[in-house]
C-alpha cells in the first residue's frame, strides 16, 4: 500500500484527528470483535512474530532478518514468513539478498505450512501481529524512538493499528533509538512482564559519501528517520525528496532526479530499500546508504529466543 503518512499523526491531536476519532472508535471495536471471534491456528513449530502497532517504519524487517541470521548461526533452520503483496516486491528482494529462507503467501498460515513441509524448525513472522488467526509463541513489538506512538490515536485519526491494550500479548519490545525511561514505564504499565531492548542502525559505507554534496531520496514509512541519520553523521545533504512508502519509481523519474542533482553538483543517495526498486535500471549514479542493525544486550535477547526450543 503506497501512502503518504499524514503529518498530524505525529503531532499533538488537533481538529482533524478529533473529526476522524469516531471512525477510530469504530475501527477499534472491529479489532476487538475480531480478536474475540477468530479461532487461532496452532503449528508444531515455534512461531515468533516481529510486528508493530505504529503503522510503518519501526524496523520489523531488519529485526526479523537479525533474528533469522542469529538462529541460523546457532544451527537452527528459521523460516522468514511474509504476507504477499504485489507492491512489496522491493522488500522481498531486499530480504532475499540477506536471507534465502523467505516464504510468501497471501495467507501467512499457508507460508508457515510450506516452511514446515521443507523441514524448517521455527517460523519468524515479519509483520503479522494483527493476524489474529495465527497462534504465536513469542510476540516482539517494534517501536522507533523518534515516533513512538505518534499522537496516540488509532487509525485513521492516528498511526496506531490497535490500542495499547495489545501490549498484554507482547513478550519483548524493541525500541530503535535512545533510551527512554518514560516510554518504558508506559509500556510496563500495560504489561510488567515485557522485556525491553534497544536497537540502533549503524551505517557501514559512510566513507563513500563524506565531503560530497548529496540529494537524498526516500520512499519509506518514516523518511525523516533516514534523513536524520544522514544529518547525525554530518553528511552534506542539499535536498531531501520524499515519496510514498513502497513507491514504484519509473526510470524516467529517477533520470530526472539524477539530471537535476548533477546540474547542482550533487550525488544521489537513497535507502537500501529504495535502491532495490530501481536496481533493474542499472544506473551507476545511484548510491544507497548501507546500514546494519545492532541490538544492545544481544546475548540476553537471543537467550529469550532460544528458550523457545526448551
């Protein structure tokens, strides 16, 4: 789904948020009813869900890849599970560049069964916290410290896919960013048994861009987070171009951006996810910032994952 995130979602609730609030109440009631009436499907392998309640840009996919890679190193056979959307091909390509064990289907339970039939011993749902049909053994919820809960309202008056009472079903929270005790306490007020860990993106190819004038392009859930990383690392960004999440760039669009940047003595820099959408054009003038996700107290975090095998 290609969307521009409304700015009021991340601001103090205003007139528009309150005008939409009756729809949010209805949406919340629908979620509540679905949770009550949907029968859960159980599987004979452990199911880890890496999800969110803030819509987009919380680091679900990098976290899922990190967990999968660590399990693989320990001798396990993890399968990454994604619901198939035809406009998310960029993400699937990106995941497969790191992990070949990706299973796709319009129904996640079908993808899980395919992985079981091929001998995989644990399934990691990259998204799916709101897929109430699937019985999960471990729920991991991702937040970005820059957005956290936005204005605190659920869709459409805010960015939340469901309200915070969903935290009662969560085992681990991953917060991408700096430590935030106030937010930690808010989380623990809903579920005191949640374990909280922090993650951070670490750029690995900064040298390629140091001392150069840059035009930054982002078509992701929270483009501001990408731009902030560029600014925090003192890169010289002269222009920032924002596109909807999962935007399908045409070759002519990219060439126009390149021509404009070249005329201004600037080089193009994108997110890795954006780059995978245009890699097919074979444009040597397009560069991307490569980043690794690091997790604090990694050993403690992985122990909670490995405990699923006991």
